[in-house]
């Protein structure tokens, strides 16, 4: 999703009881809040080692669905990744 390139990644929240994952970002273009919401999340992994140097900006965001399972990969400009698997991921732009 090129709309999220250079967005600022703020935080993520996981509601353990429901399996809902929410990532909070700020759009680089319009400076509005963007949320990525995942439902039925079964796994989340992330690293924060900064192999390419410190950054809070998104390089690339990919969501793929195969055989009823969705995978979210948020690649940071630091070289770190947030990867989650679940039933569905939706990008919700609060300004729209």
C-alpha cells in the first residue's frame, strides 16, 4: 500500500480476548490518523533492532490473503518488521 509509505508508526494494541489487533499510524501526506485493524489474529511478531538505522517511518505495507488467512507485513524504514496473521486486516483512514 503506497498510501502508507513514509507514514509514522505510533503504536499497536492487541485485545487478547477478542484477537483484535490495531496499529496506529499518522499519514505522511495528510497528517491524519490511520488505523490498520486485524480480526481473528492468531500471531504477531515484531523486531525493533534498527538494522538500517533508527526510523519511525513505514517503508512498505503489504496485506495478503490466502485460503482464508490474511497476513500483514509492515516493513519499517529501520529494516524492522511487524508481521501478523489473522482472518482479515482493514485499513481505516479516520479522515474519510
